[in-house]
C-alpha cells in the first residue's frame, strides 16, 4: 500500500498574531496505523519542506501514546521535515490520500489548486480519500465530474461549529467548516463535542475531531 499524507503549509492564525499549522495527534495516530500495517508513506504539503505545527497540539494535555512515539521517531520526524511539494505529486503513484487537520487547512488547502486537482484525481480513479477535523476544508472547492461540488449529497462530518465555539476561534477562522460544507450541499452530521465520530460515503471518509483520527485511518485501510 502506498499512502499519501498531505499537511498544511499555513502557520498564521488569522489576524490574531497567533500561530497554527497541522495538529500533531491527527498526523501521528494515522501515521502509525499506516506504518504498522506495512504501508509506504509519502508526505507532501503546498510549500514542501517542514510544515508548521499547531503549537496548541504540542501542549501537555494534547499528548497521546502516538504523539510520544512520534517525538522519539527520527525517521518520521525527518519524513515530515522534508515533505514534498504538492505540485510534484501524481495521484497515479498512490493508493489513497489522507489529510490531517489543524486550523491551517482552512487557509491554504481549501483553495490550493494542486490539492484540489489531486483530490479530484484520486476520487475519479476510484481511490479512497480521507480527512479528519479541519481537513475537510480541502474539499470545499473540489468538483465532481458533473461540475458540481464533490460534497453535494455526500454524508460527511468535520470539526463542528460548537467545537469551534469551544476553542474560541469562531470569529478568527475564514469560515465555519460545518456551515461551508452544508452550504455546498453536504449531508453534515456530528456527535457530541470531542467524541470520536466517523462518516463514510463510498470513497469519501471523514472524521469530526482529533479523537476520530485513528478511526478514520482504520476505515481507510479497510476500504483499501
């Protein structure tokens, strides 16, 4: 199995002066599910090189067994630090794609032409695509073969409005992801805040929040 993981390159939290990036747990948990299953993993980002880490995801209360394993894993750290540029990636080389979250994707992956093209390529070639937390932002400008939004009529989930409210970033983010997906015709659903919740609609697999990241990954492997 050849798995592509795509991380954000965006590190600025709106106009707050704060920093953002990818959420460590949402990368680490899936990475080890894939690695332990024997998958070959490639990491890419819009700018290539070291993708920014959301500093809040490095806080003590955000740590898990997977993040602790990652911090000691020189191979994985090096792989992340030397991510390939999205513009150099061909979907034909991979069996599936996975997008971890963090707030970064709301700013870059939502509008990144290379990412949009890749997702369309994976989907049109009958390959599973998976997203967790804020990563479904990468779907909002993706189109189906009929020219409509890919999410139209699809059952999916993402970081919810109530969770965004809980982290006090509803007025900071460029859009509320739940609202944006619904606006484009998605059948959005969610569980209680911070509970693991995953939806699959054919080749499209989505998870609501960090607690959902391992479950999304396992579903992706089962789909493969």
